[in-house]
């Protein structure tokens, strides 16, 4: 059977690390890469017989890739300090390593346990990640956050789950929330991505509805509502921070001035040192597009609110009446445009059409749950929806003008 090295990266994890170490005591080696803990993390690891290496934190992907390369065995099992491996998962791993000679990696279901300590095994609380693999065929990338393994070879999915005790309380959630959104924004900046305030704000209600209604967190009561709300804020805040970083680059500021000076003493795997951004001397100062467009179209906030509410109600109604079929989404959104045109007039209806198009791009266009450039077939679908929406608005507008005469 293959020997396995357990690999963990740490920084000030004394509250969780002992539980993680006990759960992987069956591994042939436990390697810990610490990035400067000031609490008892290193002492706890030494007491459990771990090999501890100290290294400055340069990003989650690079830190884990370094740890994998330092392991004594080719098969590595990577887990976080706040995760736990149950006995059932241990037994399945040992069994599969004996029988799967041609498999080079295993995806492991990971169930998140929130601050209320309730173990929820439904699919909406569980996601699978490649955590057990042969390092000769792959390793982690260089992502600053949300790191993943690129592997050449056949993989399989294990049935037993691992538990992630992610957040001790809501304050702990927002400590990590702030660090992860900052790192995610910097990663997007380095990849040349752009963001706008309007898109970031519109993303929030769409993501909330997709999680709370579409994913089914509504069935979890108050904790489901809170989790959906917090999770909906994550992409919105990340892209607002990206927008802030790009403005800082244009104004020749270093992003250290935006990162803030407050640092929590407990930072899992280190805080990210943000490098100075290259100044863009060719970027002129101008009024943001969304403000200029709103002034030109003379859209008061009441009209904007009416359009947003109409589209949000359509998206909320859709999962309650059936499956998330693309045609049904388009029909519900087209009806929202019709109602908005009848009640509010053509200006809020045009805004509702734009919001509906963004919603279709977010929920329907592949890949789902993100804004992306559509392919030829999807362009046709969006163009058809726009044409039908504009035709509807035109018909309602003409009927209302004739009635006024």
C-alpha cells in the first residue's frame, strides 16, 4: 500500500490544530508548514510528532505547493487546520489506496459546519475537492486564494466526507471574509479582470436568490437565511475591492493604503502582503459610466428600485413553480418586463430588460453562477430575449399613448 503524508499549512491555529492532527494520526508522516505563528500552534504540532517547517506566507496556492514538495512520500493528503477526518473516511482512503492502482487522485466531499455546530449532510452544505493525490502527477497552482490542484491522470470521488469547522462565530466569519475578499480581489487584478460598482451591486440580490431559493438554504431556517446573505455579500465585496484596487492603480496609490492597518492576531495561513500596483498614467479621470448613464436617462431612484424589484420577484418566483429551465427563466423575466412597462412606463422597463439580460447571463449561460461572455448559441438566445422585451415595451408604450389621446 502507498505511504501517505498529511500536509497542513498553519498560522495561529491553536484552537483547531489538535483536532486535525488527531484525525490524521494514521498517516505515515504529518508535515506542517507554519508562516509565523505567535500562539501555541507550533508547540502543539511538535507534541504530536509533526515535522514543522517555517516559511513566509506568499499565497494559499504557493504555500500548499511548497508543503507538498517537502513531503517525504509521493502520496499526499492535504487538509486545512480547521478540518477533521472521521474514521469512516480514514478506512475508505486506506481501502482505495490498496485497490486503485491506476488512480492518481481522489476528490473528497467536505461538509461545512457553521458556528451553530450542527452537522448538515445535505448536498448544499458539501463540496468535493481534490485533496488526496500523487504529487508526481500534479500539485497546487499559484492562486492567492481558493487554490486548486492541477492533476494529470485518472481521479475518483470518495463517498465518505470530511468535516470543515470553518467558523467559530460570526465575528470569525467576517475576519476570514475580509482577508479572502482582499486576496480574491488582488488575484482578479493580477489576472487583468475589471469590475464596476453596478455589476457588483446587482450581483448581490442575484446571488442571494440563487443560494437561498435555488440551492435550498431556505430549508435551513434562520441559519440558512444568514448563510445565504453572507455568501451573497462575498462576490459583491470582492469585486468592489477589485474596483477600488483599479482606482488606486490609476491614481498612483499603492494598495497597502487600501488594505487597512487592522490585523487580527489569528490569521489562518498568514496575511497577504500586497505588492505595489503599477501606475497607469494614461487613465483619465472621468465620471463613472453608471452615473453618467443614470443622469442622461434621467432615472430617479424610484424607477431603478421598481425595475430591480420586478426582476427580483421574477427570479424569486421561478424556483417556486418548477425546475430551473432556461425557457422558464426567460418567460418569467419577460413577464416582469411587461408588468414594469405597464405600471412604470418605458424607462423602468428598459432598465428591467437590462437587469433581466444580466440575470440570464448569470443563471443560464454556461458556466452558470458567474458573468461570462456568451457563445454563438447563447448570443442568439440573449438577442431573442432582448428583441421580445423591446417589442413588448414598444407595444405597451403605443397602447398607452393611444389611450392617453
